[in-house]
């Protein structure tokens, strides 16, 4: 194939400003959130005030109009600063970007998303449940919607609600009486909604506050009926996840380089950066991360150039390569740094834990690579790398 990819556009000045503000907010608050095992009120306020909620909102709705490539590069930067809080913003960004590109929601709901973004109010799509597992595998939610007195009422439980206490709005999946699954716009700070703090002692992302949300006759303000899946939903989610966790791997690379330059054992008399073993390890980490970054940005650019079903397999493959590269980079960084990496003196132990979480997000390695392999075999894999 001879398709030409569009050159990556630089951030606009306003996009660059909100990315910088969000990165600063994450850097200032991620340690406190890790210690609290939650998104602290101060962190939530800083994320809202950063302006990042407007990044993926179209300019026609008062946003900054980020493309998928722009969003991926932004999340790479945020992931380097702290995965827990970067993921809170990733969820807001991918829901907004996909909804508007794919027009997957009725106009009143799109207006709801737009208003939240302009006001700096965080949102997330809430679909996972204890028995349902990942909604990507299908299944009908136990969370139920009932119609009474001219109003939808939602009752149920949602798990893995990233940023739960910091969220203003939820796009909540619930079963309707006719056996369908709809989505409901719910004020998460309003009546009938409470947080159950289930995200203590998590292996990874301890500061993300991914608690359960309990709905007890919560009013659903707006309703989106069932509709066909749109490839934009998968594209924006996969790019969000891939970029955020790849940023974690890049943070591990940077931390190892800084440590190697400054660590001078008395037996050696010079920095361990002079050792061939350390140089080889840093080189291997750097090459793996650069390859993953190149593939991710290529896949995002391919989507920007021709969004649609044919572009999804490459994005899925990029998600697999990026998340595995992050796991590999953090593991190698810990091995190279030695015992010091196991303590809080270095950020590597947190980065090692956080990188593992990337493997749990769909699509899994096997289905993603099978899909990409199928597209290659059929000759529909999109522009060559």
C-alpha cells in the first residue's frame, strides 16, 4: 500500500498550555494520592483547573479539538508524571473524543459532555461490574434502570470507577426493562450515588481512586438508547491506555539514567553509567520504548488519516506493544538499579507496579494480535510502518 500518513501536528499554544498545567498538577499531587490511596480533593481540584477536560472536545463545542495523535502525545507526557492521575484524565479524554468523533450519543448527551468539559468537570464511562467483568466481552449488566413518574432511576454497582471521588458525571450502562442496555447521564455528586472505598491495597495505580460506585435509585438525567458499536470508541480507548502506560515505561528509563549517572560506589570510584552492563540495559530499554512510541504514534496518525474499522487492528497491536514495553522497561530498570529500586528512594518500585496494570485493559494480547494478523493476511492492515 502507498498511503501517506499526515505529519504529526505540534500542539497548538493552548493545547500545550493545558498539557503543561495537567502535567504540573499530576507531579505536585501524585505522591499525596498514592499515600491516601485515593484522589485527594486538592488533586481533583488541580486536575479540573488544568483545563485538560477541553483537550479532546471539538472546537465547535468550545474545546481544543485534539486529534487522536495529539491526545496520544499528551497522555505520554502525563503518564511520565504519574499513571494514577494520568489515567483519570485519560478516561475523560477518550470518552469525549470518541463520543464526538463517532457521534455515538444523542445530541443532548453530547451537549452534556461538552458542558462538563468547558466547566472543567471530570467524567467517566462506567460499565464494569463484579459479575460482568469487562464490558468489552459482552453481557448484560446487573445495574438496572426503571422508568417511574416520568424519570429513569438507576440501581446497581460499578467497579473500577477510575477517579471515583473526583468525578462529576458518569455515563452509566444499565439494563432497561425491555432487555436492552442503555447509557444514562448521572450526576455522581447528586442523590442516590455513593462511593464504596474498595481500592485500598491495590497492586497498581493506588492513587487513582478506582473505587466502586453504588447507585441507589439515582436519577438518570439523560438517556442514550442501544446503538451499534462505533470504531471510534475502541480507537480512543486503546490510544489512551497505550500512551499512558508507555509514559510509565519512559519514566522508568529516565529514572534509571539519572540514577546511573549519580550512583558512584566506592569500589568503582565512578558512576555506574560507565559500566557496560548498565549501558546495555539502558540501550535495550531505550530501543524497546522508542519502537513502541513510534508504532503508537504511527497507528494514531493512520487513524487520523483514515478513521474507521480498518485502522483499529493496528491500534490494538500498538496497545499490546506499548503496554508490554512498559512492563519490560520497568522490570529491567529495577534489575539494573538493584536493591535501591525496592525502596521509596527511587520511583522505580511504583513504576514497576503501575506498568503491570496496562496489561489488564482490553484488548488483551491474544485477541489484539490475532486481529492485526488477520488484517495483514487479508491485505487490509492500513499504511505500512
